[in-house]
C-alpha cells in the first residue's frame, strides 16, 4: 500500500489549506442559527385590518350584512364622506381599505346587474389586500346564492353570513421541522459547498502530485502495476471523500442536536442520503478536473470559482424561488440544483407515501446520473491524455511551489 500512503502524505502537506476551509465553515455554522432564525410566522387569516365603509346608498340589509361580516374580521374606522378626509386617511394609513357603495347599489345588485364597488387599498401592507378579499368574498357569495333561488333580502344576507362564518380546522403535519426553524436546512445547503471544495482539493492534489513527469516515468519502471497504483489512488480518494462527508455531518449533529432530537429519523436518513449523493458528485468532479490541472495554485482557483458558481446556480446561497425563468433553465443542468431541490422536498414532507417521496428520489437519482456522466467523461479524457505527449509536460506540485 505504498501508493496509498503516498496519497495520504500529499494530503497531509495540504492540511493547512483544508483546515482553513473547515474553520471558516465552522464559524459560519455557528452564525447560521442567528441569521436564519425567524422572528415569527404570521398567519394571514389572523390579520385584523382596519376598514371604512362609505355607504352612499342608504342602510339596507345587504350593506348591513357587509358591515357585520367585516366587523367580525377587522376593525371599523369611521370617516366623514369628504374627499379631503378620505385622502388624508389613505395617506396617513389611518385605514387599510375604504369601501364606497355607490347610489343604487342595493337595487342593481339584487337584480343581478353590473355594479362597481369602489375600493381604495393601502398597498404597503397585506391587510389592505386581505380586507379587499373579504369584500369580494361576501359579494360573490351573495351573488351566487341570490342567483340560485328566490329569497328575500333579509334571509339571503342571513344565509350568506351563516355560510361565511363556518370554519374548518386544518392541520399540517411536518416530521420534526417547523416553518420557523430553518437553521439546519441552511446548514445542509452550505454543507454542499464546503464538501465540494474540500473533496476537490484533496483528490485534486493527489492527482496533481502523481502527474509530475519524473515521478510518472519512475512509476512506469516500478514493480507495482499501473492498475494497482490507480486502485490505491481511487481507494484513498474515496476514503478521504467519505471522511469529509462524515466530518461535516458530525459537526452538524453536534451543533444542532436539540433540533435533530425532535425530527423524525426518516427525515434525517433522507438528508444523509442526499448529502452522500452530493459527495459522490464532488468526487466525480474532482476526477473530471484532474487531467486539466498541473499545479496547486490553478487547483485552488478553479475549485473556488467552480464551487461558488455551481452553488450560486444550485440555490445554495440564493433560494431557487428567486431565480428568473432563464436562470432556472440553466440551473437545472447543474447537479447542485437537484441537491437543493431534494432538500426542499424533504423539508416539506407531510407524509412518507410513494407519491410524496417520488420528487425526493427523482432529485437524488438525477444527482447520481450527473456523477455517472462525470466519471465516464473523466475516464475517456484521462485515457486520451495519458496517451498524448502533453501527459509528460511540466507539472508542478506543492513540493515545487
């Protein structure tokens, strides 16, 4: 196992660079809970908007019903029906919505005619839009019931209010995660970047070291077969990649133990599988980049630029839902995008049925397809490079840098 020990020696000489990445990631992992913490989750249904109804049609059962319904959902603000008063109330945000019922509103509405209810909504908060939806809900429900049967106005309004006040309790199951707690999800996103960089650095340095012309020519004369040398290099690369993966996961278990203790073990298992698939992708990218890199400085530059580019496109630093259609179309051709997609699907699981898990398996399988493609291309390129004269060109390592 002389080649295996030589690979470990090369990795040890690059220990400072790898440790620096680890320390930076550790610092970020400690800050993540504070940066990702949510101050609270607002329930849209619990908003209490301020509303004003200007009734220019006189008091009727229909308008009284609208007031009754809005009062049950918000706070009424009384304003004088003057243009300057209404403008000042809108400007100073004294009310979230002003509803103006025009003359002839009741008769036209009951006869099924087209009537325009003027509304002035404060656009800087969600309360105005919520109040407007309440007005539309009341009018649409009234119009529907009125068209369905012959009913006097008082009974019609009573029926509408009875229907609108009925509520259904809805529960959303999430296996351990809560919408307000996304710190571990953010950690798992960041894990893809650090594992990608560390694996490519480790494996890339091993491949670069063995490309030195003098060392390569000496190895050709060695009693060890080329197949055995390659097997030991591959074994060392796989073990180092798994070590990085386990190290990062162990760090996450230590930092987020209180959160993980309340999460369903199946969710944790899916996240582990997803991160393992991403580690395989990192190993395949390292093998693909190896034939083109001849010195450590180039390796560091390519690793950082490539890792940041893939992670930005993959939704690690910027959520996927912020992407435009054009960027999203490009991002789908990157493996990190499917890693982030799998994380989002796992985070939002409400059951473990076949239909619910199908997007998760699809995203993981797509990652493995990318990894297989990278390995195949790396084998073809590696064979071509090994048989060319450029294979014995100048190559620098950390021993010469």
